[in-house]
C-alpha cells in the first residue's frame, strides 16, 4: 500500500499518527494508514462526493 501511495507523486504529503495523507493535482486527497476501522491497512481516495477504500489483507 505504501508503494501505491508513493507512486502517485502526491503534493503536500503529511505524516499522521497511523499513516500519511497527500493531495493529487486535482485536489483529490489520498490517505494511507496502517490500521483502519476493521483493523486492516487501507489506501483511501477521497474525491467529493465519493470515497474509495482499498483494504489490504496483512
């Protein structure tokens, strides 16, 4: 999941307590976190009004 996040060449990448967040050129936010609400690592793409979550099995 970190490989996918890094391959997006995001702007304004910030480190969070459980992952990182960055912005695509069109303003779409991308969040990678090691733990989600169900406990699995997640890559989340936030583009209003949609949110896509890709869950990884450890």
